[in-house]
C-alpha cells in the first residue's frame, strides 16, 4: 500500500511528467489557453493513459514477453492509437464544442510522448500490473494538475501588460520554466 | 472623462503600502545584523542598488515613466526581501544574478508591478539555489557560535574579493535546519543535535530572535491593516499542524513545531513573503487554502527535500496554484444563493 | 429602539460634509423667466410632448404624457408660453442633448385647478393612474415611476421601507425635508402603505441626523393612531452606502434582494422620503410633481437647500445659493460618491437631481495618477455586494467582458467604495460602467442580429416558395401555349428594361420639377444634406462624362 | 516471426472491432457548432465574407473552409469571440479597412421611383413599399449591409451613421493616466 502511495506521489509531484521529465509539452502548451478545455484535456488524457498503461502491461507480459520485445513500441503505439480513436468518437458525440476546441490535440494524444513514455517506463521499472496502472494514473494526474494550474495562470496572463515581444507563447514558456523551477522544490522527496 | 466617485480616502497609495511593509522589516533586519554580523548591510546595499538600476533600465526600455514606478517602492521591497533570504557573505555577482531573476524575469517580463505570477524575491532565491548551491550555504554563523565576529570592512572584502583577512570558513557555519536534517538522517540522537552551537532556546540560535522581530513587524502590519490575518495565520498553522503531527509520530526524527516556527524563514515567509498581494491568493477562502498548503509544503520540503529551507519553493509552488484557487474560491455575492464558479 | 440590525459587508466612511448645507431651512427659488423641462426625467420611456411651440400653458398642466408602462407624466412648472421643443443640454453624464420643452414664464404663475384625491375611498387602480398623471417618480435618484411601484401586483407586500438614510456625503435635502415637513412625509407614507397594504413600515434614517430622527418621531406621535400603527423609525449606523435600496433592506430586515430581482420578491417595497412627500402633495393637494428639494453646496457663497421647480437651469440654482466662489473647478450633480460631472450648467433640475456640488481644488483634488492594481483586496473588503472588484477590473480592463460578467459584474451597484479605497487610485467604477455599457450594447446588437436572422430566413423561405410557385405556373402556361413557343423570357426582360428606362427619365424630370417646390421650409440640416447629395451626384455625372479624370481621381 | 504477425494481427483485430462498434454507437448526426458560430455573426447578411449570408459563412467556418476574420461588420470583437469558441488565436480582420460606424440606409423620398429593386435586394425585408410607390426603410430592422445601394437605378439611397444620444450613449474606456512616455 505504501509503495503504491509513493508511486502516486512520486509521479504526480516529484517526478512530474511535464515539469521534471519534460514530456508531453505539445498539449501542455497547446491546450492550456482555457481552463475548461484544459480540464477536459486532462480528463481525456487520464482516461487514455491509465487504460494504455494497463493494457500495455498485459500485452507486454502475456503476448510479447522477452521473445517479441522488439514489438513493444510498435504494439504500444497501436494500442494507444486505438484508445485515442475511441475517446475521440466518444467526445465528438458527447461534446462537439469540446471536440472542436481540443482540435488537433485530441488525436495528437496518440503522439503525446507522455502517453507512450509512461508504458515504456513501466516496463523499464519492472512494475507489476497494479503498479503500472497507478504509475499511469499518477503520471496522468500529474499532467492534468500542471495543465490545469498552467491554464488558470495563462487565463490571468491574457489580461496582463506583458511587453509585446513576450506576449503569447513566449511568456507562457517563461511561466512554464518558472513553474518547473518551483517544482524543483520537490526534488529529493522520494528516491 | 472620469466618473464617480469624486473623492478618495486619501491616506493610501502603493508607495505608502510598500513603505509600511519596509518599515515593519526594520526590527528584523537590525536583529539580523546584530546576530549575523554586518554582512547584511552589504547584501542589502547591493541588492537595492542592482534592483533600482535594473528597474530603471527596464522601465526605460518599455517606455514607461521612471518617477511613479521607481517611487512606488515595490522594487526596493523585493530587493530587501531577497537580501534577507540570501546568505550574506556570497560573492557580489550572486546578488546581481538573484536581482536579475527577481526584477527582470519574474517581474518585468510579465509587465511589471501587479502583473507577475511568481513572487520576484523568491524566484531570485530559487534560481540561485538551483544554479549556485555551494554559494548558498555561506551563512555567517550566529554570534557566539563562530569564533570571529566580522567587521563591516571584512564583510565587504569577502563579498567583493572573495577572500580577505578572514576566510569564509572562519565565519560561516551550517544552519540549524541543515544540521538537523543531515544529523537526523545520520541517526544522531536528538539530544546530541540540540546541544550544537547553532541551536538556541527554541529555534535556531540568532534566527529565533530575528524571527521574533519579524513576528513583531508582522503584527504591526496586521494592526496597520496592511495585511489581513488570513495568510499569516494559515501559513503558521500549516507549519504547526504538519510539523506537530510528524513530531507526535516520531519525535526522534522530527523537530517540534516551535523549532520550525523559529528557524529559517518561517516568520519572514508568513508575514512578508506569502503575503505579497500580487502573487498571493486574494479571496478570503483562497488565502486560507493558499497559505495553509504553503505552510504544509514548507515542512514537507524541510523534512524530506534537498534544500536548506522550504519557504521559497513552498511559496513559488503555491503561487502557481493561485489563479486556480482564486477562480474557485470567490465568495458568495450579495443576493446570490451560493458562491458560484464563474 | 432595540430593533436588531444586520450590518452589510464592507462600506466606507467618507467625510460627511453635511453641516455646510443642513443648518439653514429650505429656501424657495424666485420665479425664473425661463424653464427647460426635459421629457426624459425618469427611468423607462420618456414622456411624449403634448404641447406645441407657441402654446400657452398653466402651472401644473401636463406637457408630456406617460408613454408605455414604465413612464410618467411631465408638467409645466409655471404658466407661460412654449417657446421651443428641441434637444437641450441634459443633466446626464454624457453631456448630450435631450428633448425638452422650453417655457417662457409670463410672470403670473397661474395654475390649473388642483383636485385633491379622496385616497382612502378610491379605487386602487384609479388612484395609481392619477399618480402616474401627476408625474410622481422616485426622488432618491433612480426616478422609477412611483405608480408602478405602488402596485403590489401578485406579490403580497408585508413591509414598506422608507429610505431616509441619505448616506452620500454633502447631500442634505432629505435631512431638511424630514426636519421641516415630517408630518406631510409621514402622511405620504400612509398613502403608500394604503396602496401596498403593508402591515409594517420601517423608516431608516442614519444616526448622523438626530434632528431629523427627532422630528420624525415627534410627527409620528402626532399622527392618527391608525396611520401610525406598525410604523417604526429606525436609526441606522452611518456608513456609506447604507442608503442603497438593497443595503438598507438588508440592514433593516436581514433579507438579501436576489441578484437581478427586486425587493418586492421578498415582499418588501422601498421608497425614498422625498417621494413620500411628493406623493402626499400629489394626492392630498392634487398638485403634480413640479418641484423638489435640491441641495446646493460645496464652493458656493450660501450653501443650503432649495425648493426648485423642475426645469430650473442649474446655473440659476447655483446663483440662488450665492453663486460660485472664486476658484471653483466645476460642478457635480448628485453626491461625490455616485454623482457625475456636469458638462453644461444650462442643464435643468429634473426629478433625478437631488444635489449640486460646486467643486474646488481642495475639497475635490484632481485624481492622482493610477498605478497598476496590486490585488491588495482593499476594494473587496469595502465592497457592499461582496464582489472582487480587482478581478472585475482585471477583465474589464482587458475588455474580456464575458469573464467580467461571469464574475457578477451586473451585481455591482456602482457605489464607488472600491475606487474610494484603492491605493493605486484606479477608477474602478469607470471600468465597470464601461464594461456594462459595452455588454448592453452587445446585447442590443445580439437582439437585432436575432431579428435579422429570422427575417433573413423568412425571406429566403419566401423566395424559395415564390420560385417554386412561379416555376409551376410557368410549366402550366408553357404546356397550354406550346404552339406559341418563341422566347417569352427575353421579351419579358426587354419589356422590363424599357420600363426601367422610362422610369429613370421620369425620375429625372420629377426631380427637377419637384425640387424647387420642396425647399421652402426645409430644416437647414436636411438642406445641407440635399446639397451634399447634389454635389456628389454632380461629381458622379462629371466622372461619367470624363472617365479619364475619374480614373485619375481614384 | 509468425507469432509476431499473429500478435499484431490479433491486437489489430480486437481494436478494429472496438472502434467499429464505437463508430456506430457514437455516430454524430449533425453539427450544432454551425448554430453556435451563426449566433456570433452579426446577421447583416452583407456577403462581405464572400459567402451568401451569415449562415453559409458559419457552415464554412465549422468545416474549416473559411477563416474567422472575414466578417467586417462583426469587427475585432466578433473575431475574438469566434476565436474563443473555436479555441484558436484571434487574428486581425482580413480587410485592411477597419470596421465602419454602424449606419442605416435611408431612401430620399423625393427621388425614389418605386422600382422595387432595393426591396428585392434587401436580405432582411427591411424595405417596405410596392411598385411605383415610394419605398421606406424601417430603420430598426436595417442591418446596414449596403446591399440596396448598387441596384438603385436613381441612386436615391444613402447610408446614415447612427448618431449617439442619451439612450445609446456608452461609457468610454477610462483614460490611463500613466501614459507611456515613448
């Protein structure tokens, strides 16, 4: 139990996938313009990532094994693409505006390096099934956390007197950098 | 055209607010100089100078008038807080880099006064502790804990030449927080740790008096209604509750709440850093959440983290949460059934 | 009295400055040679003028009648001749002109016959209609037509709150009114209560007006037992804005008027003491609302309160108070917290004007330059509506009106407490007013766009239908006259072309023939416009004749 | 090798099945986005965007065929709200001519010959009149699209800017006293 908790805290805060591993920056910058959108994106990613972690673990352990290890990345990508496709259809049906707002970033969850990265890290760290699930969930929650906080900050920044050369994406990058600086405060907490 | 109201309360301005905060810092600063030598005057001078020059430069670059913005005192306050949180005997360029991060990156890239998301002084501090960890331990030992008490001239020598009549080793010492963390991790008994010279009656030697002076200054600010009670109380409560719970669980590994309150930058953080209105939460409930969590994080980082103190990172982390917290803690507006998220 | 009060959130204590004008009795204004009576003196539809230039009118005669539901009548302030019916400077923050009837007094000041009303035995709706035609509207500042508010409708009104708080600094017209005419005011309140069938009446007066409270209590003791039953005069703490309708309601009853709603939703109706007095005059004397008490104060020689006829130019009112002293820097209409700068002192007293303050540089120093907001939340602590003005400001400034609105911009009562305490000297309320009027404008546009969409869709639908019908008809006709094949369409077009040509020629002739006949009594603006059109047309003709020149022109 | 092919084929088959089921289960009927876009457009029906009316333009935007900055009557504000709805960066109006002041068309009564051409051109039926009768434009309903100007054979229609009065007067943006010196 304590182990699971450590994994969860570790992935959400200490080794945050965006702030510390610098993965998944594309949706982090792309879908953080509005708070509501970022929450939805976080939810979608959480769903995909948790599911992908679990299924990837099952495929890796029971289908591929050591013999077919070279198929690992390939099969993970296929699985993720499938789950994303499903999510896409689901969102398109339930919330067309959200679908439009997420735009290209929804199918791009497929190529979100965080989503592929976490199943691969699971294999590297030799997590068991539950650990993989929690690792995936934690990574996704960490992603959602920083995405949502970042979106709220960008909404406020929108109205700030940022000097013209720094307006828009550049001040967002600086903010992400300072946020990452703050997250370094968690360094050393676990392992 | 200007509409109503046509009158103003009159006795308040940004400059007055900043001046009151700086006035409240004076007792703490004097205590600091008393216990840790005159180095603080050097770093204060350097930070203030760099800050004013950088601020003027950036205002000029951005085409803004110098007088009202330099005159509002906000940049001096930032420099003062930065100087108080940095070790006093570091080389001069360290103060320059710290001020650079504080004034340029954290403040002016965001549009200057009132627009920044992160506490400028804490950005400066965090940037330095990440970039130059070795220099960030150059804290002079408290009076009585080190053999040599420094003169102003010697302090200048150390800051500008790096070496003078005295070496850094003769006057610097590990802080109480540092000692506690390293020693408890080594398994040294608590009683043994507490007898070391950097520990005082209840907190860190010297620091405890400085902290008491900050507390005094903070109470003055409270009585002058410059700050509200929410942030300091929640911040200190966060520290006390977290450290108290840990201390109850394992007194051998975790210091008692009083030690946490009266060592490091806890008091400075509670009354002067976390209360920076621009970067702190602004709604009453938001302030409690913001400062309470910051206090919690201070203890977490002090206990398990890799840095000498947790205040800067705790405040920066909570700064990042402020827009989100504010969004969801708007109070119930008159005539509405319940508080609603916009 | 030990009534429990419910202090509202926030509020401020600006310097009261009441002593300047509340020590002298209400003075009557001398008859002026000329009055300018605006048709828009109340909230809602402006009155429709019923007189023409040259007409002779009597004091109290209707010169503008109520138009629509939320509207009320306007009356002549004295007897005389209507000399103009045209836009005149209005007491409005914009300084724009608004339609007014200008009356030149004949000096006789003859009045129409006033008919006192037997209100206790009158049909309620007939009484209300009389009140509408007598022009009574709220004199506290909102000028909502009173007859509308006197109609309880489906809602049972249990409490009538009469607002004598007068929380704005400088203004003392209600103070003096209550001191000098307490009995009449209380009888006006009795009429209100009769209309609303309210069982209790709470009269809220700020405790910085002890004389007014004493006078009202004395008058209450002298009132009929029937009228005095359930009436209570409550001294409320002096804190701005205790006189705001919703704030006073909360202060006295602890009930919050729902956002976007009215106090009647709570079974409470709120009137100003001045309105009660005006209602008494209208009902018991039969005299329409043609004058009101106005405070003239500030940098004038003899500040005080004046019984001024509606339509009195403010410049004459200020002159009656001894005139502006040297060093005056302008005038405020209303109080210093919510009033506006007067653009043109030719603007007249209306039902909404309760105070004129002459400014000078020491009493009203120019606003200090505004610095950026530091989110110190002083404004949030002062806001009586528990808004977060710094957030509203942040988004109003960035013109993000959607966000501003979602932070409840429209709950703002524009009381000015936030601007008053702002250490950065930001004119917060100006930003809110700006954002509100932009949002209103947008809503108007949205409404227009919705209508346009419907009309466009209908037109498209109609065209489709016509085309279909035509096609069907044509098909039938074609079948019938298969022998006469030819090219009917072409012939049709040719015929149309010819018709058009003839029409154009006719128009040209008609224009030449018509024009001289029509220029006789054209207003100059129209004439100018016609001239411009002619000039443009001439230019166009020129261009057609010399295409090369036209090309060079472009 | 065979096992690898089998594994991948198996994964593909299972996922294909799920996706196929989902595509039927979550089929989207129509696109309510068009309505939302149309609601933002000013409904002048002026065709300045290059589409015949506001609705077709809305459809084009929702399909991604048209840019969001083609509507001058909607102004910068309209572009911004479209950008907000669609989650894209707002951009300046494509037309370099800025938004014009709101105006309505007015027919010069002395010149009108009653040809009904303008009535046919008006997209919102804001012109009343019959053949050979003088035509009148209902100012409240006029969207100011100027579509009636070109067809008029006698050039009797002119655009009049709507004047500001007490009812439509707006509070101005407060003046920043802290002006930039440069």
